[in-house]
């Protein structure tokens, strides 16, 4: 019987990938069953759906750290995602894990981020009665909001990796496995996310004159180097070599590298994220989100962006109706780009000069 291109690729996976890798043929499946593609494996298909989604395209105009950056070379949420993908895929290839699964999780992990970066997330978490976390919103997007409400119908492994990628301020690789994605590929994305942001945020802060190269403690520079490429290579090499040496089905960082990355994160929090220039813009962004949220709880959405501005029929109480309204407003604002939020805020709240024609 003639095998399809997809089946041939699946055979190559079985022959070449690590025993610890997640094979495409072992996926737990999708929320809604589909006929397999004749060319692409399950995880290749997921990757393509994410790249072609509208939400993915909007990441190019969402803040990473510097709000609505004017310079062409500052990172945005999109370039962050691409850097995470590159780092994670490099490690996946070295460890003989599933590169396509790794890439799909990396491309989808930050879809739920708000305009204005963590300032937007912080504000929505206060405003929405049930709180707001970007990783839950990412899953909501791929499950329900994309594709005109049909979602992307991604595989369980990609959805799990998206939901469990966030590390907060905790350990990079905690001992409690319930905190981690179920696959090593998802865990790679979690670590690559940290490796990417500590390096590119350092790079952007240097470019913006917030810090200088000699501000980084000398013992850290000795371990990971002075340039971004040296730092990334040192971190990636340590994880790959330590994991291969342990060979126990888990990811590992050397103790010194783990301490170094955590110390670098602390340095960035103290000198960049809490810098008065960043904090001042953070407060302005919070005000924008807060005002837009309050306005759209009471008014129509512009340009039919939400199918129904009123809660659907059949809700049992006014409390249910208000809960639905909060959900709609939260989805609407979380999906905005920085520039769209700024333009909408200006249109609603900034007076325009009066003229008589």
C-alpha cells in the first residue's frame, strides 16, 4: 500500500527521534476529530494554523517591554515569539525532540498577551471579575476566538504547552512536574521563553540607554559573556549538554547556569522593569486600559468587532448578562494592538478641535 508523505515523515520520526520525544502519531488528538493531512504531520498542521491566524499577525504591534516603541529595532511581542521559537527549536534538534511540536507551542504561547505588555495584563486582571492571565487567554483564542469563533482546533499537546508555558517568578525547571507542560517540547518552550527575554530585554535596555554594558556584574559576564549571542549560546549549550548527560527524560540546567539566569532576571527587574521610565509609561498604559474597559461596559463596540454587543438571549439573570459583558469587553481589549488602543482612546476621550464648514 502506497504511503502518504505524512506517513513517511511519521516513520522518520519513529526512526530518528529520542525515546523521550513526543511523536506525531502519539498525539492525544484534537477537540474535534479531523481527517489527517496527506502531507503534513499533526504538529506541522498546528504550526501552520498559528502562523496564518489573525491574532499572530497582530503580535507585531504589541509591546514587549517598551510601550509602543518608536524605534525600528526594539523587540515587539512578535519578534519575541520568533526568538523563543528559534532558541527552542535549536535545543529540540540537539536533543532529538519533535521540532514541529516545539515550534507550534512557541508560536502560540503568547497569543493572549494584551496591548502594552504586562501593564495591560495587570490592568485586565484587576478589572475582570474572574481575573486575567495571558496564557489562559492564549488558550481561549486558539480554542474559541480565532477563525470567527470556531477556533483553530489544535492538538492536545500544543494546547497543553501553551497553557503551561508561563513561569511567573518561580523556578525555571521546578521539581513539581504538575507545574510543567506534559511534553519535553513544551518544557523547552518554557525555558526558551526565559532565555529569550533575559537576553533581548537586556539588548533593548542597552539600546535605550537605560543601562550600560559594564552595569552587568562582572561574575555574570564571565560566565555568559558580554554579547547577546554569547549569552544565548552559553545558556543553550548548558541545557543541552546537562540534559544529555543526565539522560533521564527530564530537562536539566547546571546549577551554576540556573543561578546565573535567575541572577540576570533579578538584575533586569531591578534595573529595567522597575526603572522609573518604564514605570511611568506602565501607569499611563494602565489608565488607557481602565478607561477603555469602563467605556465599553456601557457602550457599543466599534465597527462590529464583536458579533453581539448585547449578551445572548437565554441568560438567566442580569448577573449572567453582566458576566457575559465583562467577558466580551475583556476579549475585545486583550486583542487590541498598542496603536489600535491608542487611536481608539484618542477618538473616545481626547477632545477634537471644533470647526464650522
